C-alpha cells in the first residue's frame, strides 16, 4: 500500500511539474499604431501612435500548438486633418466666429480600452533557445475613457464638435470586437517579441469606420 501511494504521489508530482512547464505568464507592453478605416465627411482618418501594457498568459495545448491571452490597457485612436479649403469655408468661419471657437488643422482623438485578445498559434522551434510562431485569433475591446484636441471625452460627449457643420454629436461605441493575426518570437524561453495586426468589426461611431491597429510588444514570461 505504501508503495502504491508513493507511486501515485510521484505521478502527480510529475504531472504538476509538466502542467507548470506548459503554462507561462508575465508582463507585456509595447507600441500601438492605430487608425480607423474609411473617411468621415471626406476627412481621412490618419494613424496615431500609442502604447499598451498588461498581463499575458500562454498555455501549450498540445506541443507545438498553444493558446495565449492578454488583459491590457491599450491606447488607440486616430488623427483627422482638415484641408486648407475646408478651413476657409465661409459657413464654417462665420459659425466659429459666432461661437468664439477655433478649429485646428489637425484633431487628435485618444481612445483608451480594456483590450482582451485571445490567439491560437503554432510554434516552430529553431533551437533550444529560439522559436517563432504564427498566430490568429479574436479580441474584445471595452472603451474606458478618451479625449480629443477640444477636451471632449469621445465616449460620452462631443460638445465642441457638434457646434460646427462638419461634425455632429458622434459619441463613440464603447464595445469593439475583431480579428487579429501576427507572429511571436521567443528567446531563452522567457523573453518574447510579438507583432501583429488587428481589424475591428464594429462601427465606431456614425462615420462608416472601424478600428485598425498594428502593435509591437515585448513580454517577459515566468
């Protein structure tokens, strides 16, 4: 009986160690370059740089297949640039003068999300210290707060924008869902560089536009 219990304990010990080897977690952070698809009232959405930071976990489902998930604070958004012709529009100039307002040539919109991507990948081991993996997956975004050049929160108000003929009261959608694809690069089993592109599927506001985001992240996994 003692030998049986010892064998069971040894087996459970090895199983636990194996499970720990298959699961890793750690800190991640990096650069976002984001924008929105399409135009708004003939004004193009231009890219804007931001950053993300959070926690990441990876699990080897069946080597070499793995699944990864992240919970991060992610800064996205875009820039709108107005043409000289638009800024010289008599109707706009009269309204701006009446409201004692000014319209900058560029409006930067910062949008902060709780970003939760889940990806599936296939790991190619180059040697004992280096590996690379393509991955695909989905993500969910929950809008937390934001601001623009006119000190509005795009998720709740556009007080300044709705006073001119080019913009209406376009509150942004707090929820976004989309797809992503990318690559992971591992070094020494703990350091990871990841890059990818994400395409939102939910229209962000009245403009027929959806979020787009490229990222380059660094992670350290335990």
